């Protein structure tokens, strides 16, 4: 029988002590595993989503609030800004694509995001690997093509039961509560359902930005604020504000005569009314390397707006909040491991005292003092290894449970099989601590007085 078998048999001769010691190691390892997996996955997903847009431009206020509300749909938007900024930003030479964002309504707690169809149809790719992203891929139906048509995320469809062809009335504000205003007279029609993407998109409802104004038409006291032909998916072109106002004046003159000049009407249909407001504009630049220079220009040339680089804001938020929480939880996990190591020391030390005669017989049968020490260290190794295995499984289970909660709250799908690079280091440190815990009992076994212990038989 090898030392490994002897150590294994000794462990299970004291089942309760061994089980409790392994359980204490399991708790520490499980906590460390969950913290490392979750922190790594959450940071990776936040960064991954933050890389979609190079710049977010919104009303003056907190840049982190701007990014969280318009890209991750967390929290409230800071305010509104002039809609003509969209045309100006879109015309910037470094801008590859610009997407207006208008928010304010919701349905059963899911936000309605007013934007353009082009945002859903854009060829989204990872800015680092250039791999295609399926963020807005359709599972059924089609993208919206006119006001009051909606494309819903996968979680929205699952939780509300909405399908293509169904109608729903939005509620004013971001929360569902009793007595809140419902826009029953202007319902949305579901025309498309997106595939699950494991991103905040799963929890959003997308409609053309015109829909937001059409729903609140009575608040503005005007007819539809746009009137653009949605059969034409051409992007909105930029125009200086003065020319735009002149076009608007021509449009109203035409209305009073019940006849509009065709060219003037077409120009009006292709531009925003300067009275309109937007929550934000999300920009994709020709190159990510232009983010810093472009971001600085926004504050200088757009006095009523603030710009943010989403990836930087998320990393700063992670370091300020999640990074600190991660360290605290890791410290707690390693504290549990230290307590577990003390349990290993106590358990093995008491075991040595209880089986001094067994050790003396081993020495009498030819086992060297080194082999006796080895047997004790192997016991410590077995306890630590079993604790690591069961702790890893417990950590995966905990991560899966918290991941399911994150999917429901912010739409992030956390992969439990995406190990953090720090896990190998952490597990190695835990295994070493377990082996160190076996040194004192092993030393006690090494000092066994064979003659005295045999005389006591």
C-alpha cells in the first residue's frame, strides 16, 4: 500500500473532522472563485459593450450617467440637448456613423429607445478583433420602417409574451407603477424580435425616434413633429441651422395654402425641427484612435453638451466601485482560507496525537521518518485538493445564480466557463497554504518516539 492510499484511508477514518475541514476550504474557494469569475466577466462584458460606440454626446451632466443610461440602459438620462447637434455631429469628417437616442417611456419596466433604423442595420464589428457582433440580429420579423413600430429584445419578448404583430401601450417614465400615465391612444406595434445577445439590447425596445414625439404629441400641442417619408431609409443629412429655419418657414407657409412646394417639403422631411430635443447622440468614428481628440473638441464646439468615451468611463467606474468591492470580497475569501488552514492544522495535529501508536508501528515495520512526514503532508494535500474541487464547483454554481440575476437586471450574460487569469494564481496560493498547514503536524509525527509509543501498546 502506497503512502497516498495510507493518507487517504487515515482521512476517512475520521469522517466528520475531514468533512468539516473540507467544507471550510470549500467555502473560501467558492467565494474566491465566484468573485474572480464575476469581476472578470462583468468587466469584460462592460468593456465589450462600451467598445461599440466611440463617443457618447449628451446633455451637460455626469459623463458616467450619460454612458450608463444611453448604452447600458441603467439609471436616468442626465437631460436633453438640441437635436440639431445630431446633424452637426453627423457631418463631422471623422464620424463614420451617428445615431440619435431619445428616451423617456417604457413598457413593463423595459425602456423604449428611440433611434434610427440604421443603428440596427449597421455592420457592427468588434473594434479590436473585427469580428462581427450579432447585437441587433433578428430572430423574427423585420426592423421598424415607420413611427410606432417597435423591435423588441429577447428578454422583453420572453418576459412580456409579446410577439410580432402584437400591440402595446407605453407608459410615461422609466418605471411601471399604479396610476402612471399610459399612452393608450398611440400604441406601438411589434414588427421584430431580436435574437438573444447577452447584452443590454435584450432588455430594450427600439423604435424610430419619431415615435417618441408622436406618442407625446398632445404635450407639444403640435401635429407630428416630423412627417418624413419612412419608406425612404436614407440617412438624415446635415444643414446649417439658418437654412433649416428658412425651410421650416416655407413649410408652414405651404401648409397655410394647403399646398407645399415639393422641393421645400422634401427638404423639411429630411431635417430635424430645431425645437426638438434628443437624449444623446452615439458616434462611431473612422478610427478608435481619434476618440481623445474628438472628445476634447466636443466640449469646445458644442457648449450645451458633454462628451464621453464609453470605454474610459466604464473602466473608471469599475476601478472606483467594482474594483474596491472585488478586493474586499477577495480578502474575505482568503481570510476564510486562512481559517480553513488553521482547521487543517488542528485536525491533523489531533489526528497525530490519536494515532501515535500507528505511526510507531509504521516506523517499526521499516517506514522512514521522511515517509511518515510525507504521509501527513499528503493528508493535508488531499484535504486542500478536495476543498479546491468542491469549492470550484460551488463557485461555478454561485456565479451561475448571480449571472442569471444580472441577465434579468442589466442584460449581461455571464459565462461561468470563462476562467479568470487570476484563478490559477489564487488556486496555487490556496494549495500552498494547505501544504504549509500540514508542516506542524508532520513535524510532530517526525518527532515520534518509536520505543516509547510501542511500549504503551
